[in-house]
C-alpha cells in the first residue's frame, strides 16, 4: 500500500507537532511559582523521560518521509521539508537539555551583607533565617526561589539552605 504525497506531507506536519508537544509540555506544566497537581507533574516527568527517544524516532521517520518526497517536490516544498527537519532537530536537541538549569542557575557572584546594608530586601520580604552559635543569617526567599541552594557557614557550622 502506497501512501499519497499529501498524506506524507500531513504526516510530516503531525511529526513536528508531536515532537513539539513532547518537549514543550513538560516545560509548560512544571513552572516555578505556579500551582501543579501530582498527576500533572507525574505526566510531565514521564513525558520528559521518553521525549529524547521519541524525538529521535520522529526525526528518523521525518527523514525517511522527506527523502521519499524530495524527488518530485517543488522548491517551496523542499524548503518546507528542510525547515521541518530543522525544527524537529531543534526539538530533539531540546529534549536532551535540562531547561530547569537555565531557569535556576547559581548566582554568578554571591555576596553577603550585614542586615542594615541589605537594601535589596524589603521589609515585607520573606526570608529563611538560621541561627547557630550566636550568629544569624537570613536568605531572601525571592532569591532562593530562582537559585534554590546556598552553601554557607553560620556559627562555624557548614550549612546548605534550600527552598
């Protein structure tokens, strides 16, 4: 059974959509500071686990389809096939990246200041506070929300503060 050229074209388009959904959905569901459900997070993590393999299979299917359509295609159809393959290659690459690291990267030059000098902390800001051996430190949640981990020493005790 032979598939028509039009059906192959629609299959190419469907492949791009499936690859995009497989990569974009986990990033959309798992967003910082947004309510999430257990089922939604579980679905996103499962999709994220399988998206590298899925996008490679889709890319292979698209390469086969494009090679079969190439010979009889007009210049604009060939251009669309190249764009489709490039977009799907991008999705295959993105499926192997940890975009959460892009959002939650460490502070490039962390610095500590005494409380009176902390002009970047408003009176209404929430902080995580630690007191050990007569020493105290406070970590603004607004900053921890994007950087998640602080390695510090308070009262000569090494600590890890996370949020």
